[in-house]
C-alpha cells in the first residue's frame, strides 16, 4: 500500500510490483513471500546448530586430521549435549578439559 509519508517504502513497493507484473502466479512464491516476513532478521538455523557448525569449521581448519574422522567424532559427541549456545560453550570447555586429561591408550 502506498503511504505518502514513507517515500522509500513506496519506491520499494512500486519496484516490487513492477517485477511481479511480468511473472505468472506461483504458489511457491506466494508462500515464500508470506513466510519471508516471519524469518526477517532471524536465522533459520538454531543457535545450538550454529555453534556446532562453528566448532566443526574451527576443528577442520586448525586440527591436524587428514581424514576428518577426529573432527567428525568430536562434533558427533557434542551434538546430543548442546541445547543452547551458552550451555554449548560451557560444555565444549568441559569436554576439552576432560579429553586433554584422559591418557591415550
């Protein structure tokens, strides 16, 4: 809807309408537009999953593990334990401390 007080919003709306005019109706696009507002500014990836992905990225980059099996094992062990980002950081620190104290066989 046009709002005379918001010129930038009107320009954006006009541009969006021009783009849509040339397209055929698509249910996928309509659903995407409706759902898009719900995700605006938020990540669709849960914080705990984001933490696991970051841990995996750091390990893959900094750990000497040619096959990646150690990285995979560490992430798999952490996966079931991490519920929130804050809890995850504490758990990772504790896990690393315990792992470093355990003698290798």
